[in-house]
C-alpha cells in the first residue's frame, strides 16, 4: 500500500486491517514520511518508485499488487513503467493530479473543500504526519506531483488495474477518474458512494469489499 502526500502509512491501516485477514499486507513509509528516516534530499517520483523496488528486493518480495491513494497512484504509475516485472496488478484510489488542476492553488482549494467530508479523526493524523515530514519536504514533493503527468504513464501499465473514486471527492472529479480508467489498457472504474478523497480511511469496509472482488477475479 502506497501512501499519498504528507500522510504516512498510518491512514492506510483501516483498510489494511480488513485485507490482512486474507492477504499479506505491507505498508511502507516512503523516505522522509511517517516513521521512515529523513534524508537531506527530497526524492522525486522516479526515486520513490525505485526505493519501493529496492525495499521489495530487500525483504524478498518479487511481485505484488499495489494499492495507492492520491499521490501514491502517481508513484505506482512510475513504478509500473520502471519495474513492470514486479507489478502484478494496480489499484488506484482517487488518483491525482487532474490535468485541469495542476496549480498549487487549484489543488489546495479542492483539498480544503474535500477535508470537510473526511472523518474528524483524520485531522490529527494528517497534522502529525505533516510535522513528521516537514514543510520543505511537503512543498518539494507537492511540486513533483504537480509537474507529473500520470496520463503519459497509464497506457503503459499492462496489468489489471482498478480505479476507485469517492463520489464526494472534490480533488478527483468524476471526469478525471473516468479518463484515467480509459487510459489503462485493462482498467475498470468503481465509485464508492458518499466517500471523500481518502477512501482507504473513510470507507474501509466498502473499499475492502471492492478490492477483494477485484483480486478474486485476477487471472
């Protein structure tokens, strides 16, 4: 499971705990985030993808299904192109960045509207993770995310792929989610009703059911 911007793997736990009854689940914190070490440099998306590949090799994991939220989806897209042999399938939860909103003020504005629909318990978690990563790392990673064009990677992801969007997500509009799913050679879109951007935190039960159904039908 690949976390998004600012946050760490902590906000993946509600869904991870449900999936862990049937699958082996890993939730690494990317360098500089959560409980990971804080390197002086700030990794771009290619470097983060390579770090995940190196981490998998270190623990003896040759291939995996990747589940990412938000910026985590962009990292998975880079991983899929750079390390295709290590990706069994991709599950993209509310993938960023919408090609019609690639400025800081647009994304921040959308996020501020979205946060109203998230559970209140998410607020202190995000604040804690922000303190862990720090302002400079947040800004650098945010800039990498805005500059990235995920749509240029999606047609090259030749594994089964599931796109999941929360119907109340203001960061990822329905049109963008549909576009992402169309670009994936083997993509499917599922919309979770009444869910905001962080579906892995706000709708773990519904999401776990969708993921299980997807995994049960993998060839």
